[in-house]
């Protein structure tokens, strides 16, 4: 994988459903994987930064896992709420640089 | 801690006109980025500064886009002349370390 890829591109879920998205990234020279939540008309907000293979991070109902050997990360949302509606971006940064390469994002819409 | 500031928040211009965006990063952050996010795509890095030096401008359309970071603090991004395909959100971000970038609210540019 040469680029950062995210799937699905968009997702509609019912309130209370749990959901997950995937981020695939180049595993060579990997330094860190970043997840951001971006609500319309606001700044992208950092959710997690993960660096170690097997890392798991949790923030409220949102959690993320990291597999650096195979180059993927999952973001999970448990019991989705309408306020979770946003675009979820992942970005990969490589060793020796401060460069962040973003995926295209997953647009989540939670229906009440 | 104050966040990344950007102005203006919205701008509408006609094609062939010029436009400039301003960014004030978080105090002490040496690395500053300009990203372009076109609807339906992920943020694309236009230019990355380390202090007032350019680290990466490989994806900056240099025939019409220019950017500077005087004194290693504030930065401006200029488009001259603008084209229809420049309609996008322009995000400025800054970072202190490879472990996280902080974003401003963005400038939404519409070129008519």
C-alpha cells in the first residue's frame, strides 16, 4: 500500500448501533497513526495517536486498534449517537518526518 | 492554550481573481502545514514548513499558488489567479512533534 486508504467512504447507521471503520497505511518507515474527527464548519479534532503494534486506545464510546505489521487500524464506535455524525479521518506519519498523509475519510451519519 | 487561527473563514471570488489566506499556528510549533481538502477527498498536503524553511512543496501548484512563513510564525497562502478547481477548504495545521498535528478551522473557498 502506497497511500492511506479508508473504508467505507460513507456510512449511515441508526442511533444505538455500533460501527467500525478501517484505515490502511504503508507499514514501511511507520511512525504513528492518527485518527481525527471532523465536524462540518469545525477544525478536525484529534481523537487518537497510536505508535505501537497492538496499541488500543479508548475515549468514551470510541476506541481504536493498531496493527503496524500489516498496516491497518480500526476505529470502533459503540452505541452511535447523532452527535457522532462527522467525517473520521486517519493519517499516517513516517519516521524522520513530520509529514501526515491523510486518507479520504469515512463520512458517518447517525440517524435518530 | 490557544489553537491554530485562520482567516478568513469563508471567501467567494471569481475565477482569475487573487486570494490570500492567513494562518497563525500554536505558539512554539515549529512545523506548519497547508492542506487542501476538495469535497469528497481527503486533505492533500500543499506545503510544509519547518520554522521558515520549506520542507515539502511537491504538491503545490507553483504556477498559481505561493506560500510564505515569515519569521517562522504566521503564514500566508496565496492563489493567483484562481481557477474553478481551486474551490476547496484550505486547512492550516501546526505541530511540535511527529505525534500530532493541530488544525485550524479552515477557510472555505468558492471560485465562481
